[in-house]
C-alpha cells in the first residue's frame, strides 16, 4: 500500500497560534486591528501563512495562524513597526493578555 501521508515539513519552519480575546464592546476594534496586522505581516520576508480567524463558538475570540520559513524571519517580523504598534495599541482592547502557542506540523 503506498504511503498517503504528506511529505515531512521543513524543520526550520516556525508555526504559531496566537489567541486574542476582546473586551466587551471592543470586538470590532480588535477585528479591524488584526485585519490591518494581517495585511502588513503577509508582506514580511519569510511569511508562509498569516491568517486571522474568528472563533465561531466564542464571540470576540480571534485565532491567528502564522508560519515562518525560519526563526530569523519571525524575529525580524517581531521587530517590524507594524507589529510593535499592534502589540502596544491592542492592549486596551483585550480582556486578557494574548497567548501564543507554538506548534509543529505532523509528517
């Protein structure tokens, strides 16, 4: 029987899942800030994926799936003005500090 599993992923890749939970009445502001961040971050060198999702079961919760070709690309992204401005500006919109979970695609 042929192997039907996907080919192993490049181990240099970095994948993260930040989660953002808006304060009541700030859901739209948070969504707009995340959409702007998404548009800018997709232009950053080494960006493989940068997509924000709305959690259908938890209103006001947004999940970001981001992938980077190398750790160095993620580090450079985090030093960009659009990221620093987002992190500083979004704080008043959040019910709790955002969390970031690293994950690895299965081979």
